[in-house]
């Protein structure tokens, strides 16, 4: 997808601190971390929000969620972590390529959910 920053990261046109990659997903460190550990799990197939996801992409998203617990362990998040998937403007979504925030490495508190 043209002009999508995450597609450019996936294509290697923009550098990122990669944590994990396979044919379906790329996981890298967020450039502006909101917790001690803040990674983004990004399906390689471009879709902006869950509302635009097709059946094939739903399978990939499932693989992302299956992969995340093992990744979290390797990131040192044995005590828990928070996943956030912003959907649209009111949620504060700024990059319109679906992604899962993985946040942890500290007590995340109880303020936001
Ligand atoms: P959203 O607000 O759309 O849920 O989250 C987008 C996230 O992408 C933000 O946390 C932002 O810091 C991160 N981000 C935006 N541009 C880049 C980039 O070029 N590299 C990396 N690693 N993260 C980015
Ligand atoms: Zn994209």
C-alpha cells in the first residue's frame, strides 16, 4: 500500500528494531515507547481496521495472537502485558495499517482498562 509507513517498514524501506519476523507478521519496537517494553505486531497484509479485514487476513491476525504469548516471554514479560488495537480516529489510531501494541515490562496500572 502506497504511503503506508508500516508497509514501508515491512518492505525494509524504513528501518525498524525488529523483534520477530515470519511470512505473516513483523514485530518491532515502537519508535515512541509508552512503556518499558513497547512493541508492535503488524500483519504483513495491509488493512486499516478490523472492519476492513477479509477472511484470509483474519487467519493471519489469529496467527499473530497465537504467536504473541511466546514473543512476550522472550521479551521478559512473564508477569503480564497489555495488548491494544486502536480502531479509528476516536481511539487515537494514527497509522492506518492494523497493528497490535504489546506493552509491558512494568506495572501498567489500572487506569485504562
Ligand atoms: P496507533 O496510534 O496507530 O495505534 O499506533 C501507531 C504507533 O506507531 C505509535 O505508537 C507510533 O509511535 C508508532 N510509529 C509510528 N511511526 C513509526 C515508525 O516509523 N517506526 C516505529 N518503530 N514506530 C512508529
Ligand atoms: Zn500498510
